[in-house]
């Protein structure tokens, strides 16, 4: 073997090692990024307990997704996981039930008049907890941008209301001073 072919082999080996190293580093980074998701999924999988929608909203908030109970309910309705019945209560859609991400918990409640009533509560199943965490994590930037825009709009409206009140107060004071 001559010196140039040996050098080519060495160069090819170095290039191959660098490719493998880059792939390994990328895999390690992915593992590090997904560690918290895996821990969450393990904890949920170990539990057979469904949780309230508000509790899921809190978990999402702790994961950096700007949402609360009301906004999460609205998101679930907007994306057809829930619908509202005429009395204003939320119910899971057929899609949610088929996916196994939601369930309805029923509880008998004794009323003051001695009669009983069935109370139905929408809950997120363990599979649903993983599902919504995954889906909303993918849309995290979009959700947070919408929330930031909503907060800015609310701040702008509040600022306009304060400005209007100050103007009205100044006009009232001026009118009193001119009338006195």
C-alpha cells in the first residue's frame, strides 16, 4: 500500500468517526431534552388515576405552556375534544372517548329536598395526560404567542380605560372650577 492510499483510508476513518460522534451527540441532546417528558410519562403510566381538567392545566403551566383552566377548556372545545351541552356543562366528544384521552366520572349527589342527582365530571385519563402534554408541547410557541398577544391587548384596553377615566376626572374638575 502506498502512502497516498493509506492517507485516504485515514481520512475516511476520521470522517466516519466524526459522523458517528455528531450522531451520538445529537442523540444525547435529544435524550436530555426528553428526560422530563419521560419522567412525566413514567409517573402517569404508573398511576391509573384520571385527573380534572384544571389539574391538567396546572401541569401544563408548570411545563412552560401559558394556559389556565378556562383557556385549556376553551382550547379543548376549539380543537373538538369537548363540546358544551345546553346547560353549559362540558362533555367529551366521541373523538376524545375513542382516543381514550377523556372520561366522564359520575357521582350521586344528595340534594336538600332528599332527592339525588347524578353529577358528571370530565376527567383526563393517564393516556390523555401524556397525549395532551405531547400535543401542547409541540404547539407551545404558538400557544404562548397567542397568550402574550392576549395579555398585550388586555393591557392596552386597561390603559385606555385608565386614560379615559383620568380625562373624565380632569374634565369634571375643570367644570367644577369654572362653576365655582
